């Protein structure tokens, strides 16, 4: 393991002449996180496969986004499918397909897949269509293919350029986890039979800490996570003492063969596709009245046995789906009948304007806004406190060292991770100065995106956005500039939230922008929607790239190659998504029964509200109550998380803090349960609940089987759960992709 770490980092020792003429030896820990140049980084074969699979994901995301507002990155699935493609072709490949190429492939696929959300195709553009003529003030609300492509290009670039400078702060310095990016790196390492990169990084950090300790203690032996480190001596027993620990750290789920994963993906894909065909030819099976005829026809309680929505539930997880179900029960089981029976919403239950669906939507919107604003506020406060802390430290250094700019000439000697000079000098310096620790994890500048590209691209993409928005919607260019400038700090908050929680609150970010622009452009609903779309696009694109950059960082991939892959995928997807969106509009009424586009109604209601439109009768007290509740919950969660307590007692019940936070009420999930009809929520819950039950049954049988591995003692259950979770995600991915892909081919058959 030491050899691997040495190949990734170098250390420096500098000899510095002091003011009194004596030479002082200092150790500078300023190594470089090495990009693995032994394997290809950017290749066109990885780009092409990424574009092809990303196109399938894009069609699928557009289908489900128009139906229920759900979009998935599918980075894990992209890496698996890409590996399978090149594994099948390995006998004709001159150069083997490596993990760095897989990183580029999945970066391309994710950029291509998420354009339906980033470009506003499942929210902003349908919302513009819903505007009444008196609300549009003569502005364009329906776009042709060329205009759709221009709109997509206006939103594509600035979020990507802005993500580049955020990488050093969030990934290198603060080492935010970015759970999806980390999971994708683990998947790629398993597929390519590499060590778990998260364990390697932990060992590397421990070895660095040990080296620093050695430099201070002059030969003290330090051991961290099974890695023995010393300055000028090693222990003959060190390897023997740590064999068990190292072996335990390297246990992974790679005993599930990639062929098995691919078979599961193919079978689930086929099953879901068959359901899509059956539902097309026999529509009755898509709305089963399992709760009775009246509940079905009057109150919209049906079961849609769609495997794709069961797969979405598996991906979302049981806690999220449970809170969706709670929202569905509260919204469609309590509030909707109340509004209709009291005469507050006298129309058909599913009518957006006069029915209870439109009435309860305001409560859903209030919950999303309340939770998003408080969550973003908490993240922003944390960031502000961290910045003040850094300034305080910097000011302290300035006071103690005089000028930071006046440094004497330096002579450099390079050390490896054992504190040994590469020229043979094994003596450890007696006086030590430690340089910024984050430099250890930064790559060579040759593999970074140049600063002139980052800031020049951000400037050019802002001008492009201003010009296109002016041409399409006649919005003043200075207003668009304000929208972009506002989107950038909101994107920072979104990226930080994503790095810590794996949730990018892009919807809430868009709503914040809408509130601000109600004051900047009062009465301009088109401008309000466009401003919200710009903020959402910036946060979405920046978040996607940060997840990918985290994957690449863990696998020693080139950030520059990933940036280029993101740009290619995004530009390609603009044209693909625009064409697919027009096809959907040609075959189906959007919004309509097949594609209600609930997120479009959320955007439109928000634009109307902040521009002075009245609320439906008697909804205000419910809005206030639910807003207060879901504003308090995130704040309480932070208090619980930072309490330092391992357990919390509730009368006779005791809950572990981690478990409590895992099941903590989610306002976004609750709101989704309200603005989606129950048929979408029920199958998600069934999928998540089935997976949880199967997992517990398998684990229980394993416990009672009496089989124990010497290596896995005490850890076999956790590893088994990881294995089941991986297979469940693959199964769910097949379910989602199958229906989305088959449905798109059905669309093509109807369009032509």
C-alpha cells in the first residue's frame, strides 16, 4: 500500500537561510496528488459510449420528469454499463479500458442525462406554456427547435465553469464526501479490481499525519489504520501486527461478479419494458382501483403497478419514500377531501385551477420553500463562520510572522512518504514547518483546468446567456446578468448541501431567485420563471460536475479530462433533449393526463404568488402551519446532529442519533407526496419497502446459518448489507431504464 501512496504524493524538504546566517532545515509537506498517467485519461471511445448511454438516460429522465418531476444522475449505472461494453470488446482493444476512462465515460453520460432538469424542460418550459395570454405580456412562451437549443445553450455553461474553482475548497480542502460521487468511485474500483479508494485516502491521510508526527518527534514510531511509518527505522513486526487490520480494510463487495450485475440489469430492464408495452396496449392496468371505485374515480387513489416507480423507490430509500407516503396521506387523504367538502375547491379533485389538487399544491409549495430557505440559511451560516475562522487564523499568522511575503531563498529536496530523500539522505530534518495540508491532495497543474479558461469561460457564458435570453424573451440584459450573479452564490450553497447530504436543493434555489426577481421585475411572470430557471440550471450543473470531480479525485483521474467530458455531454444533450421534448409535445398534450408535469405547476404558482396573485380561499392558515413546522425541523435536526449524544430517549424508547437523523422528516419528500397523485407514491413505497424486507430476511437467515468467516468476524453483516444494496440499485436501475426506454420507442412509433 505504501508504494501506491508514494506514487500519488511527493514531499519536499527545504533548506532556508535565516537572518543570523545559520541554515535551518525545514520539512515542507507540499506533495502532489498524482494523476495516474499509466492509463488513458480522455479517449473518444469513452466519450462516444458515454454519449450513447447518456442519450438513453436522457430519454428516460425526460419521460419521468414530465410525469412526476423525478430526475436521476445514474452515475453508478453509467460506470457499470460502460465497463460491460468494453469488457465485451476487450479481445479487440489494443489498450485496456481503465478506471480513469470509466470516470470520463460516466461524466459524459451524467452530463447528457440531466439536461431535462438543468435546461428546464420538465419545469420552466412547460410552465411558460401554461401562462395565460394576459400573463405573458406578449412574450414568447412556446419555442421551436432552434429556440429550444438556444435556450439550452444559454443555461449549459456558466454552472460548469463556476464549479471548477469550487473544487479546491470543497473536495481538496474540506474533503466533503459527495456520497453519490464516492459511491461511484467505489463501484468503478470494484469493477476494475482496484483497492477501495476511500480506504486508500484514509490510509494516506493517516500516513501523512504520521509523517508530520515523525518530523516533530524525531523518530517516534507511529501506526494508523495498519500503515506503519517511521523516519529512520521500521519495525520487523509491523506487517505481522497489522495483517488482520489491513485485510479487513480491503474487504469489499467485489465477490459479486460484474456478469451477475449485468444479468440483473438486463432482466429488470426487460421486465419493466414489457410492463410499458402492456400498459400502452391495455391502459386499464396503469390505474388499478385497489381502494375501491369511489376512491379511484373521485379521490384519485389508484395503484399504478409500474416497475419503474418501484425502482425509483429503491433508489430513493425507505425513509424518503415513507415521508412521501405521509405527504400523500395528508394531502390526498385529509386535506383534499376537506377542501372539496368545505367548498374551498369545488371542482374536480384533479383539476389544477378549481379542484383540490391545485388547493393542496400551495401547501406543498410552502413546505418546499420553508425547508429550502432554512436549510440554505444553515449552510450559508456555516460557510460564513468558517470564512471568519479562516480570516482569524490568517490575521493571527500575520501578527506572529510579520510579512508573509518576505521569505528567504530556499533549497528544495524531495522526500517520499517515509521521510526519506530520493537522493539517499535518510536523515529527518530537526526543525519542521508544515505547509497547507490541502496541497497534498491537489494534482499537478498540467491536469487542472487553466484559470484563464475558467474565468474567461464564465465571462463568455454569462454574455451568451444574456444575449440569448434577450433575443428569446426580450428580457433586459442587465436583469439576466443579475440572475446569473445571484445564481452563483446560490450554486455554492447547493454544492455544499450536496457534498454533505447528497441532496442538491435546486428547486428551493430556483424559488429563492423567483422571490428576489419579484422585486426586480414586478409583474413580469415570464422573467420570473426565466430567472428561476437560470438559478436552478447553475446549481444543477455545478452539483453534477462536483459529484463527478469527487469520483475522479478518488480514482486519480484528470479534472481537465472530466471538464471536457462534461462540456461535450452537456452541449450534445441540448440538441437531443430539445428534439425529444418536441416529440413529446407532438404526440401528447403537455400538461395532460399522461404527463401532468407537476413541477411546472409549482413554478407557475410560485411566480403568480410573488407577483401578487391571490391565494385560494382558506388555504393560508394551512400554509402558515406547515411552513412553521418544516422550518423548525431542519434546525432541530442540526441541533440533534451537533449534540454529541449517541442516543436520544423518548419515554420508554431509545434511538441512536444516526438512526434518528436517517428517519428525520424530509420536507421535500413530504411535498412531493402532495403534488404527485398517490399512484406515483404508492409504487415507490412498495419498491423501497420490499427491498428493506428482503434485506432483513437475508441478513437474518445469514445470522442463523452458523457460518462465520475468520476474516469477516464482526463485519460480515455490514458487508452483506452493502452487497444487497448494490444489487438492489442495479435491479432498480434496470426497472427505471426499461420503462423509460421502451416508452420512448412507443413515442417514436406514434410520432412517425
